[in-house]
C-alpha cells in the first residue's frame, strides 16, 4: 500500500512540471516578447495560438499510442518524448529571440517552428498522460486521481507565476535564457522521475494494441468517433463548457479596471482569488463530492453556479459594487473547479482499455479548441462592441451574458449524454473488433 501511494505521489511530478512550463510560455514569454522585445502583439498571439491550433493531432497521436507500443509500452515512452520535445521547443524559441536582432522571415519561421514543436510535445505528453491515468485507475480512484493530478498542475502554474517574476527581476536576455533552460530541463527531469514504472504491465496490452492496430486510423475515426452520436454530443458538451467557463480568462482584469475602477494592485489579486476558489472546489470534488453525488450532479451544480455568477458579475458592474465583484470572482473559481473536476471525471470514464489514447485525444482536442475559440470570441466581441458603442460595461457584460448562455447550452446537452451507450462500450462488452 505504501509503495503504491509513493508511486502515485511520484506521478504528480509530471503535471507539476507541465504547469511550470505552461506558465513560462503563457505568462513569462508572452509578456517579454511584447513589452521587453517590442514584438507586435498580433504576431505574438499567432505564435501562442499554434499549440492550440494543432491540437486535432491529439486524436491521431492517441491512436498511435493505443495501437503501436514502443518496447511493449503504450504510454511511458511517448510521455517522456513529448516532455523533452516541449522543453526543447521553449528553449529554441527563447534562444531565437535572444540571438536575433530583428524580425526577419527566417526568425519568424524559426519561432513558429519552435512553438509548433512545443505544442506537439505538450499535446503528445499530456494526452498520453491522461490515457495513462485511464489505464492505471479504476472505479472511485479515477475521479480522485484525475482531480489530484490536475491540482498538481495548478500548483505548478501558481508556483511558476510566483517564482519566475522574481527570478527575472532585473530583466536581461541572458537571465531569461538561463531561466528558460533551467525550467525546461527541470520539467523534463520531473517527468523522468515521475513516469518510469507507472504503466500497468499485463499480458492484455499486446492483444488490445493488436485490436486497435487492426483498423486504420481514418476508418476508426469515421466509424467509431464521427458516426457515434454520443461521442459527438459529448464533444459539443466539452467545448461549450470550456468556452463558457474560460472565455473570460483575459477579461476579468480589464473589466474590473474599466467598470469598477479597481487599481492595478487590486486587479493583480484576481487570478489568486479565482485560483483559490478553483483549487478548493476541485480538491473537495475529487476527494468527496463526486464519490458521494456522482460527476453529473457536480457538473450541473458547477454550470448553474457559473450562469448565476456571470449574471451577477454584470450586475456588480452596473451597480458599481467592487467588493461584491471580488467575492464573485472567488465563486467563479468555485464554479470552474466543480464543472472542470466533474467534466474530467466524465472524460476519463468515457474511455476503454483499447481506445484510451484515441478517446482522450478527442476530449483533449475539444478542450483546446474550446479554449482557442473562447479567447478569440471574447476578444473579438469586446473590440467590436466597443468600436460600435464605446461602452466598456456593455461590451464586457455581453461576453459574460454569452458565457452564461453557453453554460446553459452545455447544461441542456448534458441531460442527453449517456456515456455507456457509446458504440465503443458496446463493442468492448461484446468483444467485437472495431470494424465497419
């Protein structure tokens, strides 16, 4: 029992390192490229969109993970390779920035290639890690495990956000390169410690891989994914939930400043307040709520709370209630944590032994595309409404109202999601191969 617990605790090293690398890219490099290096924001936005835009590859990568073991292992080698590639991509992007005096076509192409390498590595490693969790845990262990490792990633993000800013002060390009190389190497070392000897070793793996390999990727995708109404319905549910939950990600701070006149110091606390609500609710859901009430009820409570919170956020700006707004940000985090933990539990239940990688790729693609759509939709809506009307309260309020509507849509679709009715489960129960 002690050995099993230590292995599970060791496994948390991978999401911890993934969180550190993520905040290095989305937080530190983003700001440095725009502010210190004067790279156009639109070009920076394109670079950071690339890892999300290539996320459809997760489905194919998941299929390869299921069907083509490496040295008899389907998960561990791909997680380690993806972690290494992601770190090399971040390091290559930073080195290109530091060593380039101007933005030539060659430099832009090199940066794009580096961000694609980072995105490919991150998608490969995180998707395969989620498949490993589906392989490794069963029953009540699954929601606890997936929530625990998601919390570990959040911890890595929060630690990175706190430490990287201090380490980069005062800023210099040499210091930036040193820190990036250290974080990339540290994240890979964490993966090296966390991943080996974690994948279950059993004789069924070879038979499961042969079954997955027996049908080509495109036939598998068309007959088992695209043609299955349950999978399509669940895909839409995941996208609506992610867009509805995270479209405000870049809007809370400017809304607080423009609608409620909060200072820079006050708005910098919003991420911490939101993060506290998210971690508290995710931890509670994973440890107790999902086991007690089931993930469907937890998701429903999270979605309803999100709808109410977004409507009250609009009201707090209309009535100028800054203290109420700060409390609502905490409850927005609670809503995010509940819906995320419940949705993650549903996602990991929506897998089979033969197709864990493929199906986790589908859900990962839905999440990443939802995040990309949310960021683009929220920014475009605010810019358009402000250009037409010039009123920040109306512009941001419209986005919050749209998010509430999307969460209501997710809530409506959820009632028709019947995971066990998916064709992959019917085939597994009957022991049939995945054929047309």
